[in-house]
């Protein structure tokens, strides 16, 4: 019994227990520091990629602002012409009488600005202006404009403009996709996001569109030969002259819900 009591009171081995306890604490702290360092390294790596996406999109936004808001306004003229034919009869006594007038089908035409093939900014403005004024990009024959293109309302919404991508020296990681929409009142909306990667940085730019349509009407008359007789030929013309330019309205970061199927309004 006495030897058992002495063993219970003995302090031999306590230093070993303290050393084991200290080792356990250090091991736990080391694990915590290692996990924290790994997480930080991952965050720094993602931060670098995020900064690249951020600067790529913002650089594209600045480029679009400069290209759309700079330069001279684009002037586009639409014209409608209706020709009316009125037969003229001259009696033997010199009396002149006019018959029933007949009208040809309306003819539609347009006058387009001349754009340099090397001026990319002017080409971009010209593309948007065609969708704005005519409702479509394709105006192949200025003398064969359609009635729908002539009557198109520049303030009508239009989401038919094709998307495009801004590229930088073929580097896909710097490419930015642009979604284009014309909203009510002719407002131009551009949605920008990175072309590459699943995590996108997005910006939305809105531009107030300035369209100053001015309408003109005119009439010309002349007497021309028609078969064995004469007729009065009258050309009735109507012109719509649109002067198009853009002013930057806002630059915002769209809500996540809007970029995942929201209507964006």
C-alpha cells in the first residue's frame, strides 16, 4: 500500500505529458494555418482572374462609349413618291379638259451616309442606325426600299440586332460578348460580359438615342406626251430625314436574376 501511494504522488512522466499536449496544440494550430493559407491562395488566384475579367469588360465599355458618342451624327433620308397621271383632252375649239386621274403604286427609296471601310466606330454607329431607322440591317438597294422599312417607327423596340464580340489580339480571355437591344423610345441597351469562363463579370450600358426626324412634302407637275395625246404628270413626294446620335445614359451592374432568364426591364 505504501509503494502504491508513493507512485500516485510521484511527478515522474509529467514533462512527457506536457510535451505531448504541446505537440497536439501545435499540430492543431499548424493545420488551421495550412487550411487558411490554402484558402487564401485560392482566393488570390481567383482575384487575379476576376480583375482580368473586370478590366476587360470595363475597357470594352469605355471603347463603346467613345465609338457611339463620338463622331458626327448620321443622316438617313427615306422618301416616298406617288406619281399621278391625269389625261388631257384638247378639243378642236381649243377647249382643254382633264380626265380621271390614276395613281401608280408608291415608290420608296432612301439616301444613306457614306461610311469608310476602315472606320470601325462609324460602321458600328451605322449598323445601329439602320436597325433604328429601318428596323433591319439589310438595305441593299436604296432605290427599292420596302413600305415597312419606310414606315418603321424609330421608337419601336427591336431585339433583332445580332450579338457581337469584341476581341483583343485573338486573346480569348480578354474577349467580351455584347448583347444589343433597342428598347421603347429608341433607347439603346448593351449588355457586356466576358466571353470565356463560367463566372462572368457583367455591365449594362444604356444610351439615349437622339433621332430628329423632319418631314418634307413636295409636288411637281409637267405636261408630257401619252400615246396620241397628252397627260399631266404629278409627282407627290414625302421625305423623312432622320439625324441619329447617341448619348450615354447609365452604366450599371445588372441583377443576377436578370442575367438568368429575367426580362431585364
